[in-house]
C-alpha cells in the first residue's frame, strides 16, 4: 500500500457525517501540516493556503469532508433506534445494512431492520421502503436499556459499517465515504506536489463541511477565502455497469468534467482551458453532466461578485451507498490534471475567464 492508498484508507475509514466531521478533519489536517497556512471557518471547514512566488490570483480547490449517514432521532421502548437521514439515501440501499452509532461511550454496532417481507402486502413489496419505516437493531430488549448500557442517545451520528478494501483487482479500491474523501485526498496530494513546483498563484486547498445537507460549508469557505477561481473536486459517476452501454463515464476514462449540474453551469472558458491542458498532457477525460444533484460549486460560483468555477472528479461506482468503488488510475490522472492546471492559472489567464 503506497502513501496515497494509505491516505484514502485513513480518510474513508474515519466517521464523519454532516455536522460531525471532526475525525475526518483531524486526519486531513495532519496530512496538510507543513504544506501551507492552516485555518478554519466557524462551521469547521479546514483551509490550507500556499502562496506562490508572486502575488497571483487565488485558486481554490474545494473538497467536502462529510459523508452521507444518519442521526438518532428516537429510541423505542424496546431499544430500537429510529433515525433520520443526513444526505441523500435511497431506502433500498440502507435496508439490511450494518451501521455504526457513534456515542460518547464509543461505537455501537447495529443493523437496519424493518417489517419482514413475508408480512408485507403484495403492493407494499413493490415500493421502495421509506426511511421512516426502518429502525436500527443494536441488540436491545425490553429490560435492556440501550441508553444506559450502550450510551446511545438522540442526536448521535450514524455511519455505514464498512472498511477500506483493496479489491482482487489491486487497482480498485472499495470503501464508504469515497464521496467525497477521495477529493480530500486529491487536495492533500496536490498540495504535496506543489511543494517542489513553481506556480503563479496562491493555492487554497479546502475541506468543507455539511455539503450533503445543503452545501453549507461551501458558502463560508468561499466567503472566507475570496477566490478568483474555484475548482470543485468531487466524484464523477461511473456508468460502465449493466444498462449504460456506450457511456464514456467509465473506469479508465479519466476524470469527468461537468458541463452542467443542477446548481451550477460551469465557466465555459475554464472548462475549455482544462480540456486544453488535458489534451496537451495526454490526460484522458470525459464531459459529463448531473441533472439531479449539485456540488459545492452551486454556492461558491455566486459568492461576492461571482467566481469562475468548474466541477471535476474521478468516476466512481455506487456513490451514496455503503460501498463505492474507485479506480486508482483515474485518481492519478485527476491529480495530474489538477497539478498541470495550477501552472496555467496566472493573472492574465484568470482575467481572460471573465473578460468582455
């Protein structure tokens, strides 16, 4: 396992739902130590700033630290845990999965349960089960108080029970929280590469919080850093799975550059610049879109007087589930493209992104 795989392991294994990102933040902060000036906004986002040799434009590389998960909202008399989602969950993805409840006493393991399918009416079996109809079984019984015995309390965060795994194909990594700790790792690795490289700008690497519940950290990070350009680093959606023959968003296709997401139309000139950089450096990429979701750019690109922004990420299978899969070569090509792009973003080029 090399340093990047170890970084991804550390970040994805950390428990950090929206509003509870501390464990992941500490790991990212440890890896950013000495790579720039570190500070935090008041929501908890981490910001690392590295100045170049000149007073150039401010280039923000944004990633988000939070993972999708749940929160304890109630505990039944029998000790079953009712929960609410933090981020977008499809009901069938959660059902029957192992969960970790993060309590003051430590981690409590449980499994998501519901009414047995044998007791469902025919029309009920055809529907996606609602989160409200599920619960987490932590081994409670009528006379076994899970609050006193285990420390489970309303407000505790809940994450999938899943560990970082290098698959039988050693170039494939499977883990929870790849959305979006893969981007946090990319930001760390980019800042490391820049230590021995000249760049005509100030580079800001950020790990924002609470993206999955409304892009909240993005707003505070953008206001605090006041960037001239923003590169939103997130995950793409790999479609080399049954039912999507012919799509270019696939493992080995390189990073996805979005032409559109639900909350932002990326800056066209910045996209063309990134495509030019990729082609000149023989880095594979694809153009994609996201009609039903958005990333931190939705907040960042309308900060202050506006910020030229783009969304980029390595294609990933099964996002917003317990186990996503990443192809290492797509990670490496994304990092290479980000690194080569930094060197092109001088004052003149950045000014041209919005010139009239």
